[in-house]
């Protein structure tokens, strides 16, 4: 199963992505947990040791590797570089989870980032067309890593939102971007829910039929975020809610 997780910064999408990766890994499935948001820290959330995180450069910043894969030393670069070995050599293993830190798509400006972006899109192709692995993508709200070609292999786009107007507006924007790319299965998760009023707010602005589930506000998660602890190891209401969401995902994709 290939799952992209997006949403406005701070809504808890990285916690959702990390917990999903852990749940898939617990079912003895090989999982790629991919940090495709330069402002997030999926590595800490899945439990990668801090000393390893500090040594891990985003793949998009590995100029020598990108040049090698994009041109083989020639003057011209390939739009479809061969990156199959990169997925194995530059990932960190944690049980059944393989963690990759991609880095962000480069935006236009004074420099040309064609090589870097072609390299990242090739990596995304390799991940999404691998039938044997589950892939969890922690993405920014702009979902720039996906193209029309790769988006067809995304089984479901999960958009995380908290009960605020800015958050649901961003969630609906992400949905539109995903639909424009051809992603057909787009579902919302309401996070940090404290009462029925906030639950109803999410349902009103995101649509009752499109909300996959809710995660209640949890002080333990808040404290973990301050300490950079592994969110995927938390239990309580987070784990209970995420198990329900995980089971719904399995049923939906198997339809």
C-alpha cells in the first residue's frame, strides 16, 4: 500500500505518518518511511536514534550522488535517472522500517534545479512502483514531490487537519491539488479533537463521507513533541485511534 500524508504544518501529520509506518511494520511488512517535508522530522517520530539523524543528509543535497545518477559523468542529464540502488544504500533500517530523508523539491530562482528535481521524482517512481513494500510519505502541503505519473500509484492521500479554519482551508487545498494530479482516493483525518463541537467542525468543513477517522487531543503526544521522542511508540488514545484508521485503510484499498 502506498500512502501519502499531508496537511498544514503543525497539525500532527508526522505523528500520523510515523504511527502508520509502525503499524504496517508490526504486521511484518517491509515499510519505507519517507520524509519528503523539509520542515518535518519523521526520523525522530519513527524512533531513529538522534545520533544517526544528525549524520543523515537529505538526498537532494548529495550533489555528487545526483550528478552521478543524472549524467554518469556526461555533459547532459537524464530526466529518468536509475536510482534503484539508492533506496537500499541511503536508507536507515529500524526493524521492518527503512527510513529515507528526501529533502524538498527545489523551487525556481537564480539556479537551475533540474537535476535535483529529476532525481527526487525518479526516487518517488522507484518507491511507488515497488509492489512488495508499503510506502508512507510524509509530505508538505504543496505535495510537490508527486507528478501526474507517480500520483497514479498512490493508493490513498491522507490529509490531516485540526479543528481550525486555517487548517481545514489548507486541507481542502491539498485535496484539490491531489485531485488535479489524478489521485482518486483522498481522505481526511481530524486530529487534536477535544470535544463533539470540534468533531462536528471537521465534519462540516471536510465532509462526513470523506473523514476517515479522528484522533483525540493527548497531552502525552504534546509532551513527546517537546522532547523529540518517538511518537510511533506512544500508546493510549493515539494508538487506539490509529489502529482503527489503519484497519479502515486496509479494508478500503482491498475493495
